């Protein structure tokens, strides 16, 4: 890895699946940098969505074991209260300084949802966004698919970079569209298949599948039993 870019990939990862890994590996290879996967903390106002934070971290560690350039960063689990991206980026800025190039890796669906994020406009002053295409989420508003809301389109105007190298020259504020293959996997699909007793193991790394089975994670799957 020879890039100076600090790239972070946040999410619930409940559970981590092959689509997550494909995006992370694509970003690593295209941007020539280490990808730090940051699992979100358990929601403070309700029960964990499926697996708890410790289990999700362990599954991530199993998934990236032996995969160069992918590491787990548990910083969001070490803060009390709600864990907002703006707080994470401010913490990173305090650690890395104002001039270090920092980026968040997000899916196109998350990009389109940015206006719902806490203090979302301020995020562009703290980091770049590397956007991974997602089936059905049209970043540019292609024909027949909904694009960015007007407020997001206005903030994004003039920020898109054609070259990944530009992300290294500036500390924050740019948008870059990754070029990975579109992947249909989703964590909700994995959880739904497990709960329904349908085949699911091909959607996650083998070590993660074994962990899910051995711990009886997600409704409908008893410990030590699997539909496959």
C-alpha cells in the first residue's frame, strides 16, 4: 500500500458478508491504501439488531484474517452514547491532523441518504467520500432511477473527482465513485435467509458462517444447526 490516504469503511456489519469484502478489496486495490473497517456501536436506545457489538467485531476479524490491507478499527465501540460519523471524523482529525487526506467508504445508498446524517454538511469539511455503486441506487440519477435529493446534489456539485490521486492531494471535500462490480448481497438478506431456514452460507466468508452456526446467531438458526 503506497497511498497516503486514510480510508475508513463504517457500518453495522450484521453480519459482514462477501459484498462488504468485495467493496473493501476493490477500494484497497483501486486507491492503493489500507481499508479500516469500523463496526458501529450497539444502538443505545434498543437491543442489538442481530449480533451484539463484540460478536460483530469478531466476525469482522475472522473475515479479514489473512487479507492484506484490510484491518478492523473498533473505535466507535469505545465511545459512550450515540456514535455519529461527525464525531468519528473529528476524533480522526485530532489524531491525524488537519492536512492528512481522510475518506469514508460508503455505498451509493448511504450516499443518497447523507441528508439524514447528523450534521451532514459538515462532513465534507472533514473527509472525502468514496462511493461504491449499489444495485438500484443511481448516484447520478440515471434514467428510471431516483438520484440525489436537490440539497445533496447542490452540496455535491463540483466535488466529483475523476482521479483517485486527487484524494491524496487534498485533506477532504471530494467525492470519488469507485469502480467495483455491483454485488447483490446484503446483511438483511443473510439474516432473512437464516431466519427462514434458506441457504445462506455462500453469502458470507466460511469462517463467518462457522461462527454464526456455532453461536446460533440470528432468529431461526439453533446452535450447531444449519440449513446447508
